[in-house]
């Protein structure tokens, strides 16, 4: 059945295709009709394909462009075919091997030619023996992923290069440094790095860092925090955090040399130690022209200076001795001290405390006048063997060392000016007027008396502290072994007593005036 033009028309339930302007209306199901040329004039779209199925109008075939054929499913352009390429716009699933440029694929994806991808291509991790990316000629050589954020390179099934975000490993999957190499590193040129670490410690015979022309000469690690330098298999230089050893692995000083040290010039050092202590006759440090003059170590924590074989100066941690190796004081001189000028010191200490009759510091013209130490944390000043001033950390005594107050005076005090004490109301609170002052005064007495220990037999006047303590305890000081009275404070009692006496006087005067007025009135009415 021939038709010049076959145009897609409306589908019928029993017709596969229909043609307009033709004597033939369709192709019935199950029947074959010979059509030499069939043309579909409408291009269609992915949503409305030119050729579709009756039960799925958006699934079929359409014409995206010139020389292109599109296949649509559910209104989505799934595949686009042209004379140069095939574009798949959705996931592509293949249950068998897929060949690209190859009609006989030997793997799930077999590409003959160059493969290019604009996005990430996700594949399995692979292993060193079966890399994810490999060659057909060597399936155990290629690229794999040991773990997340890691890349491994395998050769012959062995991991030869391992990359992490902050480390590279050669022949190891566990690099602990930026570059970790298991094996020997050989460089024909210079090796430059800000931080190089060797896995092997090495020895003096086989240093960790050496030269191919001299494998027993180089640098090794004798122990933790130590560096050794070997020449010809022998340790010639040894470094520790606080010591350097030459020809020894056990330096006990900052610089420890086993052998003779020869210096053609001056030997300078901020810290020099000698293995030998030396003596005053053969000092450890001396001069070639005078072997008995120099410096030696008399004992632990001591320094001695010798001149001509004799000890002239000895230093300890807390003492200096001149002409003695056993100083007992901060400065101990065996011999006469001569000073042409003043003797000055910022800190002078005396071994002897001294006494009031023989002060520790005195004058040759007056040996019983000066400074002494009565007891710990006390200072005494003596004049002619008498204690005239006594000082403690919080008190001062004049002519007495028995201090119970800030200032304690044994004797008479004379002041050419006025003696005052603070009495500002701004410094006081809780004011109360002293009551019954006349009665209080009536219970105390004024006395004249003589102090028991006063050899001068001088008479004094005052009160008895025990009497006044019963009526006005505020003026009695109980500090110290004996009671004392603040005589000036008794004036408050006297002031109020006078006011009470004045009040009585006013009352008596008024009462007397009443009596006078009464008598006067009686006299005036007598006939």
C-alpha cells in the first residue's frame, strides 16, 4: 500500500497509525502493510512527541533539530541521537559490559580512546592489589582509595605512594610526618627542606644520614633528645639538650672533651668546667709560667684562689674567707684589715648579738656604747652600759625593754610643747553621757605615793587604778603585767561631776530663795 505522504492523525483504538489525504486509513493491529515512504510533517516536542503511544501520549519520538532524533519518556528528553554523537540525559544502566568505541567490551566499562567527564566519576575504592583505576596489561598497578580523604598508588599490588590531606607516605599507609619514607632515600642532587625526619636512629657505624661514598660517616640518633656525628664509624661529636661531648657519648658538663684541648689563641666561654678539682699548690686553672697560681676547688660548692701555692681567697655560697679555707662569717679575715678610707656596705651582719654592756657594734673609745640584739626581731641602743632605747616591730621602749604599749617610757616625760590626742567627733560614735559622776568621784581618792623600785625616793600623786576601775573602767589600761590609768581621760568624769554639782547648786539656791521669800512674806503681814 503506497502513499505519497503519511501524516500522523488521530489514533483509534484498533489502528496503529492513520494517514490523512490517503485512501488508506491505517494499519490494523496484527496486519502488515507495505509502505514505501512515510513522512511525519510535525517535529513534535519532548512533552508532545510526533510518534507516541495511545496510553502514554508523552512517551515516544520527536525531532529536536536538524539531523537529530529524540526519544522522550514521560515528557523528558531521555536520549538525543545525531550523526556525530549520542546524548543520554538521565542515568544509564547496563547489566553487562558496556563498550565505548569498542564492540567487544572486556569490562563493565570498556573505553577505546580518550574518556572525558565534566563532573565527578564515582567508582569503588579499590585496593593495592586491585586498584580502582588500572591498566588491562597490569591490573594490580594503578590508583585506589585506602580510606576517606586518602589516595594510594599501587605498583604490582604493593602500595608505593600514599597521599593524605597533610602527609605523604612512600611504602607506608601510615605516614606520621609530612613526608614519611620506609626505605632508603637517595638523592643525586641537593635535598632542601625546613623539617627532615629519619625513621631509623642509626649508629656510629651505620648513621641514619650518610654518604654513598662513606656509609659510616654521618649523623645518627644515639638516644632520645641526642645527636651523634660519626667519622669512619667512630663517634667524634655528641650533642645533648644541655651538653656537648667530643670523643664521648656521656658528657657530664656543657662541654666534655676526652683528649687534649689545644688553643692557639684565647679560650673564651660563659661557662667552663674542669674535670680536676686541683689544689692550692696545683690549681685546676693556672698559667704555664706559674703553675702554682690560679683557681681550684677546695670542696663542693667552694672556690679557692692560690698565689704561689698558698690559699689567699676562699669563696662559699654564703661566705668569703681571706687567708682561710673555712670562713665562719660572711667575711672572715685571718689577719689585719687596714682601710685608708671609709668602710661601706649595703648589708652588714654580725655573728655576735652583743649585750647592753658589750654591744655588738661599738666604738673603740667607748666599748659599752653602741648597738646590740636583745632578742630576735629586737634592737637595743646602749649608752655607758645602760639600755636607753629598745625597738621591736610594733613598739618602742625608753629606759625599759618590757613593752606593752606602742611607746613605753620608764621615767619622767618632759614636753616643751603641747601633748594632744585625737578627739574629733567625726572619729567617734555611740555617744553616752557619763551618769552619777559625783557618786563615782566619791568612791575614789587622790593619793601621794612612792614607786617601789624608785631609788630616788621621789613622791608622786595620783589615783589607784583598781579603785577607779570599779567606777570608770574605760580609763584603765589592762595591757601588760600592771594596770595603768589614762589621767587625761578622767577629765570627762570631772566635767560631768561639776555640771551635776552646778545643778545641785541651782536647785539649792532656788529652794533657799523660796524659803527666803516665804519668810519675807510672813514678816510683811505682821501687824
